[in-house]
C-alpha cells in the first residue's frame, strides 16, 4: 500500500493490530477506557492502597503476615454472602434478609448436627437447601404478585429472624464440637505451601491461555488484538504478584482453606456470569428488563435464579461464620452482617443501577471492608469509627459509580 492510496478495511485492521502491539498502545487503550467510564477495579485498588498505607503508618503490625492471614479468615464469611448480593444487584434488585438467612442457617446446622445427631455434611446440605427455598419464596412473591424485592425480603428478614430464635430456644446458642473438621476448617486449617504456590500460578496460566486464544481469534477475524508479548507480560505480573503474596502469608500460618473456597466460588461465578447464556441474560435483564423480554429471555426465571442463589450463598456464609465462631447463637447474622455484605458488593464495583458487576466485586469489596475493621481493631479505636469510615467509603463508591455511568452514557457505552 503506497502513501497515496486509500487503505482498505483489512489494511486499516492491520494498522490497528500494529498500533495495539506496543506498550504505548496498551496504555492509551487503558486510558481511553477510564475516560469513557469503564473504571473496572481501579477505584478499589486505589482505595486499598490508601487504606493499607494509612493503617501501616499508624501500626506496622497491620501488614504483618499473621494479621493478613486472620484478615483472610474473617473476609471469607461475609465475602460469600456478598457474592449473592452481587447477583441481586446485577438484576437491579436487593435482598435485605441475607443476614437473617445466614443466622437461621447456622442455627439449623446446630440443631440438626448437634441436637439431632445428623451427619455434618447432611446438616450443611439441608441448611443450604432450606436457604434456597427461602429465596424461591421471595422469587414467587416478586414474580407472581409484583411485590418489590425490598418489601419481600424485609418481611423475610423479620420472619426468618423469628425462626432463628425459635430454633435456638431458651438457651440462645448451640456450641459446635470443638476440634471437629468443620470448626477446624473455619479456625485453623491452612494450605500447605506447595498447594498455595501451585494455586497462585493458575490465574496467570489461565490469563496466558485465554489471552492467546482471544488474540488469535481476533487476528483471524481482521480485528485489533494484543500482542503475545503483552499477554505474557500481564500473566507474568499477576503470577509474580500472587506468588510473592503467598510466600509472605506462608511466613505465618499460610493461606486459609476457607479463603480458598471463597476464591473458588468467585472464579466459578465469574465464569458463569461472563461465559454462559445465563450470565449474559443476567446482565441483559439488569440493564433493560423490557428489552431482555423482547429478546426472548425468560425474565422471571432469571429473577428466580438471582433470589435463590443469593439466599443459598447467605446460608453458606452463615455456616462458615458458625464454623469460625464454633457456635450458632441468636446474634449470628445480626448487627452489621447485612450492611457489610451489601457494602462489599457495591464498594467492589457492582452497580446499584443494575446490569453491571462482577463476581470479583465481592472479593475486592470485602477485603476493603475487613481491612478497615482490622486496622481500627489494631489501633484499639471505637467501632463507631468503623461504621463512619465504612459509610464514607460506601458513599464514595456510589458517587464514583454514578459519575462513571454518566461518562459511559456520554461516550455511548452505557
């Protein structure tokens, strides 16, 4: 092609490919996405850096390996509940009963396992199934009677809390067998060093494989694509970062198995949301319900799945919390469990307006929430400050989401 000829579409595609292969092209593409409102995890990462820098300056113990291991243990319970909240927010709805459902599930586990003598695995399964049935009831109230999710789950909050108190009876609590596999899982068990290092290498390997395949398909279609060098560089950065983090945690007790379970759930849900028809339908329904219906999506089934999965994740989170505390009590699921789970999903990047979110929002958001709690505890400050700081971070997250939404709309990417 000479300098005086007009480039063909294929020539222009080749130009874009060559343009994107350089590091400067990748940086420009990232900056263009940020300017158009596609912020991704950038606000959360910046927030974490600020929070960790401040608390480390005030108390160097904050970033010690031992404290970070405890932080991961504590993050897992609320994080699993927040994963269900992400699904509800994705379709533009909310579940206010997640705390009560988690507390009720822990009480049901204690009654079936300790009082009735059921095998622990069967008791866990029963608690999760009952949680799913509660979510199914919410879905029926929403789909059949048009009851707003806010009202349906608020009624459920009170009713399920009553069931929890009834199950626990006059004693008010049930102690789980100390030293049992479930309690050890919630309090003590960590991965062997070789296992944690092997698992830390998997995300980079997955990025390398998927990045290479995606680039190959885009080039075959004549579209712009990242260079293999860029794909390898990103995978290497992620792998090195995770391996260093694991090595640091292994200086103490290591990576908790409970946190590993949480991460597996996050990865699995992220795959379902991004790689399956169900996940695309979730995004479509949250973005525009009527358009999704006209496109042939079973809107009621999508809402039902969101309610059911949210309640089941709340049940699992309650079971993990019971294993962490080695007891099921009247206080389980109360207090700030509801607010922390919802705040974690929003702070992590899931939009309150529906249609935008990621399973990784639960992971990032709960680490922010738990970092604030851990830092203030180390400083021996009042819990009132934790509520105020968390509220401020939540308000900032919503403002950022609102501004990003406006920017996407102005750039035609809403």
